[in-house]
């Protein structure tokens, strides 16, 4: 499939899959739409966790978001011929929420949220093994989602260790 922005797809505004995949248009913000998507997930994740969202509820939400997003991204790819356009940021939302998941167990302050954001963006951009190979070789909506979920899992493990061993100034 051609590498081009999703904004080149003429039918985009008529499809729910467009609005879902761009996180209600957040992916249209420039520059760095992935960072904007991660920031929106950070803010929404903070409020959900601060209001008592449990780990199980967060994982359930991420799972539901992932399955719906795979469908939406597959729909976009089929209708537009565009794969993994930069404007698709729902994968950043799922990955960032996963990175925040240790905060369901630990009362982390703003520093912990910043570190979760920083770690997720670092892994999502840098793409160390296995994130990079998965990003390159797994296709479709699942391929778009899975590299960000792995980046979120890496971030969550590091954040969990920092919180568990009390290594953050909170």
C-alpha cells in the first residue's frame, strides 16, 4: 500500500473509522501527531486513574480499544489503500494507557506520569527490538496497533520497577 497521509483520502470525513483512528481528530494536529495522541492519552489516563479506575478495568478498556481500532484501521486501509498514516494515533492512545497501568497500583505523582509519557514516546520513536521488526513486518490494523502496545508494555515494566523500588521523587 502507498505511504501517504490519510488526509489524501477523499472519503475520510464520512467514515467513523477515520474519526476513531485519529482519536476524534487529534491525529490531525501538527507537528508530531503521535505525540499529540500520546499527550491526549496521558491526560485522559491521568483522570481515569485519579478517579479510581482499576488495573483490570484499564486493561479491559485497552483490549476493547485495540479490537475496535484494528477493525477501524483495516477499514481505512481497505477503503483508502493507505497503511499506517501518521494521522492514525489511536495506537498511541492504547500504548500510552498501557504505559500508565502501573499507576493503578502505586500512587505516583506528576513525575511518574511524565516518565510514563517519556518512556512510551522513546520506545515508540526509537523502536528497539522487537518493536522495530514487528512494526516493519506485521501488516494491517493489528500491525499498526501491536508495536505501540509492545512499547507501552516496555514502558510499564520500567515504570513499575521505578515505583516498586521507590526510585522516583514523588
